[in-house]
């Protein structure tokens, strides 16, 4: 049950949907964002993507349920930083009578 995590969600994030990409590979984002309550976990780690390209991870967000967040979206953290979403992982569980539902979403963010 996601309700038992509610007291840990003390941060907020605003998500701006990625729209088009310019000739330089920079993604444009929508002008209006959606605010989610979350938990921000900041750390710096070297990781490798499926394309074997190294990126620097600046942190992760834990957002309850199933927010509309995708790779390439821009986010604004409560400290004003505006990183790009690098990975989105949905964590599901089997609820009695409801089937499989989303418990929380882990959003990995990093520099452009």
C-alpha cells in the first residue's frame, strides 16, 4: 500500500514535458509543468546507458503511484536546479483484487 510512504514524500518537483528536439540535440519542453510530491535523493555516480555511453547521474526522485514522467522531460527541483530525466523505472506490486498496480516511480536525473 503506497499510503505508508506518504510521510517520506517531503519534497516537490515540477515536470515539464519534452516536446521537440532541435538540430543540436537539445530537447524543447512545454511551458507549463505539473507538480508532484516526491523524495529527492541526491548523489553523483557514473553509470552506463544501453548505448554504452557514460553519463553522470545527479540523483533520483521517488514519486508515488504513476506520474506522467518520461526520458527527455525537464524537471525543476525544489532547490531550483533543472536537470533532464535520464531514466524512469516503474515499481509495481500485486494488490488484492486490483491486479498489478504501480507503487512508485524512480526517476533518474542528470545534466544535459
